[in-house]
């Protein structure tokens, strides 16, 4: 297990260095930060002095090494648009995005898994067909359209939920949370549902397909021959083995929820990292774009590492295989 974790950590470091290199190239080939900071009217002497102060007159790989060292400490310089430290901007926006992704992921899991199990065990029934139709719509409709429809119905026509913003928040140390206030929960409902629908339908269809596949295996037939109850077979054997591939999708989708919440945050004006990234792209704010790229890569790497370790913990066959391999 230790060798497995060490190997995964080495792979994670290689991935992060590669992503950092791509982020570093943004500074080299997507605009000149000196021009952004000084403007078009700067004199050659001012340009040369600022390039020297920023270290841009040094060789390429020296600049990249300094970039790596600073990135490892969470430092990406100043935002070209707002003039504030990028690390502070990210720290201010990160709680909003993580809370939105967490609530959406919980909705997708808590609703998607039971729907998938029901659709597999009761296939052919009316409710099962309804679930499959809903899942088809959820996979097909684009996220921004779902968000706009929810705003139209539940915010404009019915007036049940607000259509934008995060609501009232509470500061816990450096973390700001809207999940500790009634207004915070009131504001998060529509964006969380919007973000969760695609993941929910994907999980439901995956659970259904895997459950049907597991129910056809020999050990399930043997369990029936032993006289085990349907409850024990379905939930004690079939569902447990069904969840192994679901863990992979859930892990990747959780990273996707964080990375691709951009559309949802834009539609609902949710003050998270996605909205910050959209604003950075609009104004060519390279430090913010580079920091966002590195942070999202780190989130994916950490989630994949956790999922790999959960694999070994949940599936005994993987532990036996690794022990036999060593």
C-alpha cells in the first residue's frame, strides 16, 4: 500500500509540474504583463526597469524555476485587473465554489444512486421509464439552459428562490460559509440543482447499467441458490460491487463540478472561482488564469489519489492482486 501511494504521489508531482509549465507559458505567450501594468505610453527605460524588477530579463528556465517555487507557496503575483494578490482573490472565492460543488455532489449521489438502483431492479415499470426519460433530458440539455429555465420558473414566475448571489454568509476564520445561514441555503438551491442535474443523471444511468451487469454474474446466481433474500443479494452483494466503478466517475465528476462550475456561476452570478476566471479571461488577467489552472489541476490530482486509495480499501481483489504482485 505504501509503495502504491508513493508511486501515485510521484505521478501527481509530474502532472503538477507539467500543468505549471503550461500555466507559465501563459505569461510568455499570452500578452506582456509589463504592457498591462505600465500601459502603451511607458518609456523604454520604464519597461526595462519593470522587466528587471519582475525577473523577466532572466533566462527562460530560471523564470520557470522561480514560477514553480512561488506556485508551490501559492503565490502567483498580482492580478493585472484588480491589483490585488491572486492568492487572496482565490482564497476569497474558493469557499463559494467548494460549497456549491459539495451541495451539488451530495444531491447527485443521494438522489442518483437510489434512482439507478430502482431503475435496475424494477426495469420495465412506469416509474423506471420516467426515471430514464428524466435522465435522457438531464444529459441532453445544456447547463446554462437548465439554469435559465429554473430561474424563469422558480425565481420569476413562482418567486420561491432568489436568482443570483450567495446570500448571507458567516465568517469562520478565513472561510466564509453560506451553509450556516437560512438565506445562504435559500440562495444555493437553484445553482446547486442546476449543477447537479447532469451529474445526477450520469450517476443514475451508470448505477443502473452496472447493477444490471452485476446481477447477471455467477456469484449472484450462486447467492440465489444458497437461499439468500433479495434484499441481501441486491444491497449486500450487487450494490457493493456496483459502487466500485461509480466511485471513479464520482471522483472525476467532483473535480469536474469544481472546474466546470463556470457556466452555473455565470448564470447565477455566484461569487466563486468560475466567475473570477471568466472575468480574468475577459480582461486577459494572466496571473489569475494561471492560478486557476494550477488549482484545478491540484484538485483533480488529489481527488484521483483519494479515489485510488478507496479502490484498494473497498475492493479486496485489488489488495490480493497487489500483494500477489509484490
